[in-house]
C-alpha cells in the first residue's frame, strides 16, 4: 500500500518527520544540559531514538493499514492455504465453475430473449389486444369493423393499430422471391414512436379503401434486396403482382413484428374485408402514460360487450385479452426459459451448500488457529472477514472458469435449438458479465458466511482445550452441516423430479404418431398473385398442373399440393355441425382443422385412406361439394355410424365459407397439424378444385435424398410461371425435429442440471459422513474394542447418512410437487404428479445416497481400536 | 540500565493515557514524564512510543494538534478525547483488579 494520494496522507509525512525531529532535538538539548559535548549529545540522542525510518514505517502502517490492505493480505493468505490443499482447491473451483457457467449460459439466453432492450420509449406501454375469452395466450384475430369501433370508443390508448404479417411475392427483381410483409394501419409506426430513416412513413387516410399503393422498407431489406439504392424513394416495387411506390425506409434494426421486410397499408391485404365476421387482423396499441393493462382491459371489455350485444352473430362470446407485446412475441420460450433459470439457480444453491460444507470441514481442522487468533485479541468480525476473504480466490477462479465454460457451452446450447433462437443474438454482453460477477461474489459470501460465523463463534477457553486434544465430540457444526446436506438433497430432488417429468414428456412426445410417414418428404411454399390468377378455376388449375408437373421430375415418387402442411406452422380451422342436428350454441360449436389438398395428398404423405375415397378430377367447382374427414372427427361426431355419405355444414366466421354444405366422401387416418404435442386431430379436407385459394405447399415423396431435388423442383415451378417464387424448401422430418427441439433442449438441460445436482449432493453427503466418522473415531474405536458388532458400527453410520437423505427427500418431494405444478405447461402426456417421475427421482437419489453413506460406513468398520486407544 | 523493565503493549497504552489525563503533552514530554514518575524504572523507547500514539489516535482515544511550546517551538501535542477518558477509567479499574489479584496470590502462596 503506497497510495500517496489517499485522503489525509498529504500532510502526514511532513508531520511525522517534524514530530520525530522535534523529539530528537529535545533529547539533544537534554543531553547537552547534562554536560555532553555537542557531538556526543547528538549521537546519544540518535542512539536513544533507534532507527528513525523503522519508527516512521511503523506509524505509517498503523495509519494506513486499511481495509483493503488487510483484505488483500487475507486473500494472499487464502491463496497460500489453497496451495497447501490442491484437492480442495480443485474441487471447490470445479464446483463453482460448473454452476456459475451453467447460470451464465442460461442467463445470457434469458438476457437475449426476455430482457432484450427495445429501442422504443416506454415499451411496457405497447400491448397486444385480442378478443379471446380464455387466458392461454394465442394470437387472436379481430375484424376491421370491430377494430374501428374499438378505436373510436376506447379511452385508454394513445394509438391503436391493426396489423398482420404475411409473406408476399417480390417480383421484378433478378428472380422472384418471397419476403415478409406487414399489412398495417397508417398509425402502426406511431404505436412504436418510430421515425423514418429516409423518406416518410404512412400518413392518415392511406389505409382507406382505394388508398394509394405505397410501401415502407426495413433498413435490412433496403440493404439486401435493393442494394442500398440511394434513389429508392419513389421507385416502384412489385409485391404480390401489384406495383407499390417506396415512400420510406425504416431505421436499422426495426423489423417488428416477425422480421418484416416491407410494410404496406392494411387494405391491400388479400383477405381485407369490411365485414364484421372477417376476423383476419391483430390489434396492437400504445396505452396512455398512466394507464395499466388492467384498466385497458376493463375499457375494452365494455366495448366488447357492446359489440357482442349489437352483433351477436359475429361477436357472441368475445372477451378481451391485453398482454405486453414483448411477452406476446416470446410467449413460447418464456416458460421454458424461466423453468431453466429456476433450475440453474437451484444448482447454484446446491453448489453453495456443498462448498459451505467443504469449507466448514476444513475449518474444523483450523479450529486451533481460529481459537489462537481470538485468544490473541482478534475480534469476531475480523475473523469472519478473514474467512470471507480467503473464499475470494476460490470464487474468482470459479467465476472465471464459469465464464469460460459458458462461452464454450453457449454455441452447443444454441445449436441444439437452432430455430428457437434463430432471431436472437445470444452474447456474453456487459449485462451478462455483471450478472456473473455478482453471482460469483454472492456465491463466495453464501458459501463462506456460514462457516465463518460458525467458526468464529467457538469459545476460546473450551475450544483451546478440546482443540488441542483433538477430541471434539459434539459440535453444533455437525448439525449445521447436516442441515446443509438435507437442503442439498431436497433441492436435488426438485431438480431430479423435474428432469424425470421432462424426460417422460419427451419420450411420450417422440412416441406419439405424426400420422405421416416422414422419410423423403420435401415441401416448399408459394403464393399466387391474386391479380394474375383471378378466377378460382385459374388458381385450382395452377395447383393441379404444378402437382402433375413436379411428379414428372426424376426421383420424385409422387407429389401433391396442400394448403397447410403439418408442422409448418400454417393451419386453418372452422366451426361446423352435422347437417340436420340442432344449431349449436354460440361459442360452443365443434371446431376442426381445415386443409385444402389435391387428390394425391394422402398417398404422398402416407395418411391411410380408411373408408370411402379421396378426391378426384370429377370433384370440380360445378360438382357437389365434398369433404374427407379424419378418423378423430368421425369417431367424435359420428360414433359408430359410417360418416361416408353424411353431410356437414360449415358455420365459419369467414363469410365466403359460411353456410357451406359438404358431403363426406372418405375417412382418413389422423395426423398432427400444428405441433406434435397437440391432442386435437379432428380435421376436414377439401379439394383445391372446389375452393379458391392462392396459397399452396408443394409436398413430394422422393426416391432419393429429398434436398437434392430442390433445384429441379424449383425449375419445374418456374417452367409453369417464371415469376412465381417458392420458398421454405424443407423436409418434413426437419419440420418435426424443429417442432420438438425446444422440448428436447429443455429435457437435455434439465437432465444435465439434475445430474449435476445429484453429483453435488452425493459429494456433500459423502463428505459430511466421512467427516463425522473421522470425528467419532475414538468412540467407534472404543465400541469396537468393547466388542461391538462391525455390522452394527456400519449401520450406525449408514443410519446417520440415510436420516439426512430421507429428510431431504421428504422435504424435496413436497417442494417438487409445487415445482411440477408450476411447470405443467411445458409437460406433455404426463401429469404434474406423475408417480413414475417422482418414484424415479426418489429411487435415483436413494441409490446414490446409499452408496455415499456406505463408503464412510465401511471405513468406520476399519477403525483400528488399538491405534485409536493409544492415541487417547 | 539493568533495572529498567520492558513494557507490555497494553500497559504502555495505559501509561500514555494516564499521563495525558493530567495535561496535553508532546511525545518527548510523555516519555520524560513516564520515566520521571517511575523513577527511571520505566523507559519508553521511541520505537514503541510513536506507533502507540498513532494507534491510540486512530482508535479515537487521543487527538493531536500542532501548538507552540514555551520555548516557542512548534510541537505536536496529544490530549485525551472523551472516549479516551472513559477508556482510561475502564482500564484503570481493570488494572487495579488484576494487580490486586496477582498481589493476593503472590502474598498468600
């Protein structure tokens, strides 16, 4: 410590020098007075004084022996101690590095996904509003007319906008392509408070029917699609075969929602209808400054009730959901991430308890030292401080190791769930580093404070005696450490049960049938421009012709067109009823997925035809309307009756479909539509030839590696229409893997954390028991000498171990019930109280704990009574 | 010199406090006074005096101030603070108890 400029130090040195000088002079004068010569008097004064620099140094140290200095001394001392016990150092640092590393990795994903900074003022005021009447989140749609009523009647929002994101065809470039478009009301950007980077955004009235064809580009689209054309403003772009003129470019990084490339006004959306039943749009708004979501919800509920009352046919049963827009965007990963964050925090706590026990055990060996320090006048706080400081090198090394580990682990983690994390940038940024540092410090305090308090509390006199004789028999330390073990086991049980629940979920998920045969299935999507394929016949003809043409490509076994291929994220649904049955109550109508297909679809994807027939070329627009239903629908609504020949009536909200009557011509096997975890497999298939539709997904079964045909198939599309873009060229197997990747990631991580917890708590149990055996050597030796049965001695120790473990399992079991209730939303096919998962968790813990108790117990039976007694 | 005794650390603090209880003084003065009052038995080495003074000042038991001496020289004077005074009282009674107890043992055994 040679900080010259510490406050107050500046006058210290001269002061000290003149103080000592003054002393010397007085001494000199005294010597003179006693009759010495000048020279002698000076010499004697100096001799009497001793080394002046030594005195100065002593005084300096006294003044400036600061907190920092003593702490760094403690840290150095701690380092020396660690060097003397490398095994302890290694285990402690490894435990810390593992848990800090896991925490850092998980936190950095949470940081990137849930805590991402939004470049808008007061992002918490931006909410998504829907007319849903249930609490589970989903993107709920509304109609343009309802929206306009909400907008004019509400009092809680500064801005309320309408939007829908959908892929659009971009043509007129080098080759046709598909980009993501957002169809929005003119005030959409006002919700976010975004200003244009170039040009202008939409102005009032542009979203009216008959409004102009104007487009706003995202910065990224401007860069990549239009090579940063500086004269982009006013340039014409062709979207869905319509010419739009570019009026503005957004600032860099603004691509909400869903990575949009281009924004156009809502009335240009193909399904824009000014009819109350046409619910095709989403609502988004910025609440007024002092309005809470609850108030906004109350406001909208009143309007919703009015709408339901005034327009019962279209609006009966509507509710109101108001949810933070950020939460809406990441709702699907939110819960899994929170589960992981909780799990990894538990791991850290277990690690802390473990380290605390290690430090305690080591501390007991250092009891003599502590007692001596206390006897020599060290205060209790000083000793606690010393022990805490000694923990710092361990914590630092562990924290650093953890960071490195996290850096290594993160790419692996992200690679396990490429689609889940595709839009987020997970990095170890300043916030993550801060988090990890805080975590490390906290860990050090957590694992060092208990032992420090414990050790410093030892009463000197008694401890000096017992410490010197080494026969500490009962100490409260043992109880503390037992408590730590119980906590560790309890927390491990929570993690293990959680892990088993997820493992069983994943098994169930993987065992569930997609309904398709997945091998060698390739898909790609396209959307026909409505103004080019205007008639239903032209649309149907394109789909039919494309399917036939692709089937001719060498390597293709069969091909078909489907509107929403399973696991693509696309789907449609409808309300329906059996013809002739009473009209169901509003809001309680049967629902089924809908899909449009060309005749060869079932055969191509491997859905078996169970009854009747599939569609054929006779099912034209002029022929009677026909449908094929899934087995699940047949069973639920027709029971034992044969549905073939029966009739369905659609009661959908889409005005073009309402009241349609269909004859069922066939029944096919069930297939999952959106996710593998979905239970609902009721589905109605219609032929493309009887319904106008511009969107299609080409599916083809190949005899060769499906991806190798991608180019040939694209060429086949272009041979039909050179301006038609196709996109999302993917295999169905990929789609399924993508669908389960989040479940798998969660399962893998939880299993990892469960194992880590298991290892840590086992080490903890083992360590404490070994220590107890060590402390009770004398007693055990005497017992053996007196003829105690070795088996009994072993049981004695085992019992002590199992008592702790059972207590931990009991407490942990109860806590696990709460945990599993909390995570039900991420489970599949297993109940929160799944007996199998709980039993498996308990069993694993028991077996491992038995082993952990057996080893110390065995060593207890090997105590040599003679040696022990001689020691005494 | 053989009859001079080394001082235990705690004892030196006590002596300094006691000396300063009479009047404020500088380091040399304190040393002289202890030596005089103990009839040359206790001689305080500078090597322990000044560290002790600085230690006591850091603890807040004494405070220091630069003043002029009678011979018009600048010297650093120490004086007892309020907490120094009560500390002195405590340590004195402790000392009396201790020395009484030791005397009892020594006289009676």
